[in-house]
C-alpha cells in the first residue's frame, strides 16, 4: 500500500472527521466561554469584590512595588501573575459546568434503548438433571 493511499484511507475514516469537527466546534465554544467570563461573569464578580480586576493581581519577585502588571513587565521584573491563574480557574469551572449541563441535557434527549433479555437455553446436561429431578419428585 502506497503512502498516499494509506493517508487517504486514514483521512477518510469517520473518527478523524469527527475529531476535526469536534476541535473546530470546541474552538468556537471556547470563544463563547471566554466572552461569557470576560463580559458577564467577571464584571458581576467585580461588584462583589469591590471592583478588583483579577488580571491585575500579581506580585514582583524582586521585592519592589509596581502600580500595574504592565509596569512590572516593562521593568523586566519577574512577576507571579496569580490573577491570571485565578481567571484560568474560573474559565475552567465555567466550561466544566456548561459541559456538564450540555451532556446532562443530551442524555435526557437520548432515547433509552430497550434491553432484550433472552431466556437462558438449557444444555443437555441441565436437561438430563431436570428430568432426574422431576422423576425423583414424582416417585418413579
């Protein structure tokens, strides 16, 4: 099998196409969640935290104080931007919560497939044992 035909077979498999569609939809979904977090949830959180912007939360490792994260970065100071980490955790929790509800709703919409249980078929040994049992019960 040539490389080209092997590659063509690989690409035409359903799993690869499903994965490509999933990645594209996932990227678009990520933008929606980013907008939801930045434009809706973070402003609401800032009301409860007296206007604190998590993106600006940091501390410089050189011990100096900087007014903003940009000022510290411009001074080439090593900084720990724990505010960005908090934002990433919030993004993750939002995405996990939304995915949970999407899967939950999809499972409700999915029709359960009935499970048909076939009656067990007795083997020849079992049939003989049942005949012996029945004969002993009747007293033959």
